[in-house]
C-alpha cells in the first residue's frame, strides 16, 4: 500500500508506529512457590480442578531441580544445541552502524548482564575482519 513518501508500506515493517498486541494467557494465572528455601515461583492456570492442582504442585516441587533459575544452573550447554551466527553474504557491501548512546544506568545494567554471560561461558567475544 502506498505511503506519504511515494513508497510502499509493508504490514510487517518494524518501523511502523502501530503497536503489536502481545500474546496473553488463555486463563487467569496463579503464582505458586515451589521451593521452601529459595524464592522459586511458577505460574499455573486457575481453572485446574482442586485434585489436579494439588498433584501438579506436588509434581513441580518434586522436580524443581530441572528448572533453570539462573545462568549458573545451565552449565555446559553445547553450541550444537543453540548458537547464533550472522549469515552475511559476501556480495553485499558492509555497513557499519552508528554507535548508540545509552544513559549510564542502562549501560551498567547491560554491562553487568554481558559480564555474567561471559563469566559462565555462554557468550564470548569474537573478532571479525574489517573491510571498511
């Protein structure tokens, strides 16, 4: 569909000002603590029958060790399972993005998160050849 600038708009254009609605739970949720020693909580649906709810909570508490509550709970995940690579076609000209500036508080939060991920080996710094 044409826009004011003579081009066409795509319905999936991320620059579009329209807000995309996010998925919502199909029912009301209830927060359940599944650990007595730590603040480990999950959310379950409220439409469960009382007996199924009790059985489900018992099951979750008995198997709480299988949940990954922090990065440290997931050591040794193989890159074969999950990894991210940039597929860059050599036929396209590389474009360097401008450095974005962030306020100090947000920058520190991002730095802390990156440091955590680097410390446990989830991410690592790589160096790509520079052609510009």
